[in-house]
């Protein structure tokens, strides 16, 4: 066991600061210690020479216990770390998976919200056009109705005046007062003269009626024919007035229905504009929130993916280091155990005695 054995093979150092020696190296080191201590030992008899070996064995046994305790403590720390690797990685993988599923859903929701917002703008614009069209239609219908009503009021008043004149003339002729009626030159006579000119009738009737109205005095011998012509005019004009009045009433009813429908349409489109504008504003806030959520989710996803990769790498490295450390410790324990065995052997005692001077 010369000193060349200590130089030729360099010792290894673990994280615990323990020198990893082979059995031969440990034995050689111990023998060197023994020889150095033997010079200080009293050479009294064989019992004294055994004391250094026992002291070294005790030292090695203490070292063995310390290595075992440190190994146990380090194993606990390693197991805790690996537990963190497993649980932390599981939690991160779940978070990454959840974020990975959430991102496309958020993107889909965002695209849908933006598309709906664009559609609401178009719908609101359409509703505004419908409101403008309804107002324009109402204004146009109102103007036409007023114009038609003005015409009706004038025409119906003319008809009523002419009908009244016809009735008055017929009554005067039938009561034998035709001459007096013709002499008055009243508004009634003037109305009848206009009717004789403007109304649609046969030439014979027009000539007869005009001749009758033109005579200023005397009794009209053919007043019966005149009364028949006047009554025919009266009947025709009363029917025309009734038709005119019915048409006006229908026009009023149709106008009221149109206005009611347009008002309903106007209210519906106005409400639509308000609701779509309100919904558009709500969507604006939702879009902002969706964008923020999407951005945060993507950032968290990226960070978790990087962290997960780092954990996987760190845990893999730590496991490799642990395996190497366990191998080194096993070598240490083996070397110490074999050294103790050698020192406890009888041959070791003889070897020690031979080294004494």
C-alpha cells in the first residue's frame, strides 16, 4: 500500500463535500493514519497497538452513520422536489390545456361579436331609412288627403247649393208659381241657368230648359216637361253627391288606416334603432372585455408553456443528478464498509504490528 495508490487515482467530490474513495484508497489512508499515530503510542505490549485501529473503526462507523443520515435527509428533499415536479407539471398541463381550449373559443366569440356589431350598424341604418320613408309617405299622404278634402268640400257645397236650387224650383213650378219664380232673378234662377249650360243632358232637354229659364213673364204651358227635367237633374245630382260623400268617407278611412300603419311602422323602426344602438354599445364593451381576456389568456398560455418546459428540463436534470448522487453514495458506503471489515480482520492487526518499530 504505497503512496502511489493515492496519487494515481484522483478522488471524486459530491455535493455533500465527501471524498469518494475506493476501498484500497480508504484502507491505505487509514494505515497511514495508524502509522503516524503509532509513533506517539507507548510501546508497552500488544494491547496498546490495537487502540488506533479501534479508533479508526469508530471514526469510520461514525462517518458511515453520517453519510446514511445525510442520504436520508437528501432523499426526503429529492422526493419533495419530485412531488412538486409531478404535481406542478400536472397543474400546469391542466392550465395549458384549459387555455388552449379557451383561446379558440374566445377568438370565435370575438369574431361573432364584431360581426354582430357590424350587422347592427347595417340594421340600424336600414331602420333609419325606413323611418325616413315612413315620415315621407305620411307627409305625402297627408298633403294629398288635404287636397282631396278641399276639392270635396267645394264640390259638395256646389252640389248642395244646386240641389237646393232644384228643389226650390220644382216646388215653385208645381205650386203654379213658375212665373213669379222666373221674375225674381234670384241666385236660384242663376244656378239653374248654369246647370242648363254645364250639365250633361240631351239637346232637346237643354233647349227646353234654357227657353223656360229665359222667359221673364207668363205661364209656362209646358211646365210639366220642365219639372220632369229638373227632377231628373235632382235625382242624378243627389246620387252623385251621395257617391262623392261615400268616396270621401272611404278616402278618410283609408287615410286613417295608412297613417295608423305608418305610425306603427315608425314606432317599430324607432324602437329598433334604439335597441340596436343600445346593443351595439353593449357589444362594444363585450368586445373590449373579450380582447383583454384573449390577450391575458394567450400571455398566460405562453408563460405556462415556457414554465412547463423549464420544469420538465429542471426535473429531468435533477433526477439525473440524484441518480448520480445515489451511485456515488453507494460507492462511499461500500468503501467505508469494506474498510471497516478489513480493519476488523485479524490480518489487519498483524499488518499493524509489523509496521511498528
